């Protein structure tokens, strides 16, 4: 009986489970980390870019998330699936970036008011306020609702894909999404008006 050996020692063969890859990463296997990187990088960048609308910043955030995975490999605890863990970490870093930008934006009107001709238009301010209100409302959702909402609306995953990613049923995803939309409608009622 002949066995096929990989061309390069340590190369990860196709079909290796996430758990096995993660165990190998914990042991310092760079090839396993490379497989995880290649498997998840593009979808994580799309996810972050949908939140941030800046591809370069999205790429930087995802690289930071994956670097942190490698740096903390010895003490890493992945509760759900690795995919869900990486999406959560990317979401959290993206939200931190958004919060940082919101703080900078709050300081801008004060600074621009000091400069002649630098005051932003009312429509722009209203749009920014709505954006901040929406992000705050999403941030205030219960964690599972927020995760389902962002995977659906930001990442563009279908309910079945979300269910697989989070390890829950499609019915649970539907219920969480319904709850998210109700809460957001209530939180944003002042912005939506009577007809929404």
C-alpha cells in the first residue's frame, strides 16, 4: 500500500477540519495558520468593508485580527466555530474603528466653526447624526441579535449560512432577525417618521 506524502513537509491537505487546523495553529504550525488565513481573509475583508466603506482600513483590520489569532494561539479560546470567532473579532475591531471616527466627527464641528467658511451643511450633519444613531442602535442590540443582523445586512449572508456559521437553526436566525428589526424600528422612530 502506498501513501501520498505532501510535496512540502507541514503543508495542510484539503479537507482538514477547522478544529484540527486550530489545534495545529495552537502548536505553532504556520502552514495551518496560512490555510486559515487563505480560507477566511477575503470574506472577512468584505464583511469589514461593508461596515467601514474603506477597503484599505478593512484589510488592515482583518490582518490585525488574523495576526492576533497567531499571537494569542496558545491561550486562544474559540467557543463557537472558528469562522464565527473571526467574524466577531472583525466586527468588534470594525466597531471600535467606527466609534473612534464618531469621536473625531464630534470634534469636527467645533473645530470647523472656528475656521471661516468651514461649517458643514445642515444636510451633511443630519446624515452624520442619522449614521451615528443607526450605529448606536445596532451596537445596543443584544449580542446575538446584533451578530445575526450584521451577518445578514452587512455581510450579506443568507439565513441558512448564518445558521451554519453560528451553529443555530434557521428558525433561531429568523427570530433573532425579527427581534433586531423591531428594536431598530423603535430606536430609530424619530428618524424614520410615521410612514416607516
